[in-house]
C-alpha cells in the first residue's frame, strides 16, 4: 500500500458483517462524511482542554489536525488514529504557569517549553521501543501504576473548578446545572448524541445560562460582541515557547501517561481489526511525540491519541486511515477561523467549571477502570501501597524541591508510583529468596 493509496471497498462489506481495514477506504463521499464525524467526536474535548489551560482554542484545533497528519506520515498510514488535546497536561500546565482559570494564560510561553520537553521525552521513548520492543514498558508501568497515575491527573485538578471557576452563588448553581445536563445526556441520549455528551451538555447549560443571566438578570450576562466582531477567516495568534527548567521538569513526566494512552489505543485497535499493530508501536510513540513538539512550538497543547475516535471506529467498523486524513484537513481549516475561536471564548466560566468537574472526575474514574479491566489484585500489599501512596501524593499536591527545582503533585505521583513499584518488587523478591533459603 502506498502512503496515500487505499484499496477501494463499498458499503456492502459492512452489511455482510465485515470491516473497512486501515489500508482500505469507502468511496470518497462516504469517507469525507466519516471524516466529519471524527472531527465532531474529538471536537468537545480538544476544545475544552485548551480553554481550561488558557490556551487559544483555534491553535489547539489547528495543531490537532497538523499533529494527526504528522502521526499518519510517521506511522506510514498504518495506524488509524486522531490526535487531540491531551487532558494529562492540564494539571502540570496550570501549576507551571500559575494560571488562575479565567481568560488567556499570560504565562503560556513557559508551559509551551515544558510541553516541547515532554514531546522530546516521548519521542525518545518511541525510538527505544522501536529498537528494543515493548516488554520493558509493561514491566516498568504495570496496570497498578498506570491506573494510579491516570487517576491522579483528575484528582489533582479537582480544586480548579470548585475554587477558581465560581465567583458567586449563582455561578456555583450553574456549575451544578451544567454537570446535571451532561449527566442527563449521558444517560438519556442515544447514538452519536450520547457520544458527544460533553459537547451537548455544554451547549444545553450555556442556553440555560443565557436565559437566566441575559434574560432574567440573575448573573453576569454573556457578551456576544466578540463573536460579532471576529472575522470568519484569519491567521491564529501563534506563541513562541520559553524554556524554563522548572516547568520542563514538571511537565516532561506526562510522557509516561501518553505512553500508557497510546499503548492502550494500539492494543484496542489491534483487537478490533484483528491486525497486530505492535510493529508500529514505536512509530506511534514517535509520531505522537513529534506532533506534541510541533504543537508546542506553535502555541498549542500537547496531543494524544483520542478514545472518542476509537469509539467511533468501534461503532462504525470503519478503520480506514483515509478517514483521519480527511478529519485532519477539516480541523486545519477550522483552525483558521477567528469566528470559531470567539464562539468558544464566549462560553461562561461557570459552565466551563461544571464541565470541568465532569471531565476531571471521568479522568479519575478512567484510572480506576484500568485497575478493573486488568484485574489488579489489591490483596497484594505491593499493589495496595503503590496505589494508596500515589493517590495521596497527587491529590494533596505533595512537592519535593531539589535546589531550584520543584517537583509537585502529578510529577511526584508519577515518579513515585514507578519507583515505589520497582523498590517494593525488589523487597518482595528478597523476602522470597530468604524464605527459600530458610526452608528445611
């Protein structure tokens, strides 16, 4: 298969219970429609993440498209995936840039340097995997470690919407209305609407806010002037990175989370397609790492493979990488629309706070799901201690200082989980050897 050539198939393959494989495609009109669906699937989370960090949503959308194209090229078009804004960066970016949770992040440049450092670490891990295989990763980061670290990402962020995104009693009530809207969509909706629960819930809550604030005067009215004044087409406001050692040390460990996410993505697609993609795992890590570097150089968020798009593939049985090329090109077009960015900026802060409560909670639960899916045995003291200590380190924002460097919260939890699991494993092995030696 050439990089931009796919075997043409028709929809009858799907009607007979088959699938459209990564190196195949439907007719171009149907492929384009599927590309639009993938843009919609990634849209809510990819836009939400930059807003929570004070980044420019237009840049994030643009770089998600550019990053997906980079990933496609580096993996030789063999791994179906969309790269969107990673939520794993939110906590460390907020900490590194001292972002208050409202409006543009005035210290974004420092965070960008850390994101680039993370991308470099991630790409280097990919190069090692390409040369040595994946066994060492699975030993270093077993499910008990990855589950704990993923859970900490959400728990560490819990105070952001609760403390910083509700300035009044009305705002707090609107946060409650927002997560109720998201919950109702998740439970009562069906099909694609249910898959877009965050985006649809946000829209419903925004309408409620407009009625109560703009209509009844109960809160700060929404300002639509920015939308009216914004141009339909324009160049996004790019930001150059600043490389600060503290920020780089704090943000770079997120590479561990991205490795776990991408590894899970590859395994999921392998299971769905019946094609073993392990040979492309190193390339996938490198592609994601390079995409994160390029995004950081332009002022965008770090990127990762998206579970939302895996869900679309699972529902449609269409795994064609041609679909993701179309989706990426559409995202690039959206990135050059200031009008789109103005619409995003007009969303009320308490509505974003309510959505954040849901999203951060879902991240924490995703960590617990890793434990459940992999049947982590918490009757083993090693697993129990690693998970317990990691959760408290991250949630309590435990900080260690090394001269001028400060490693806190997610950083100490990530390194702590990996090191603690390795050290306790050595201790367990020593006890077992001693017991064997003492046996009659």
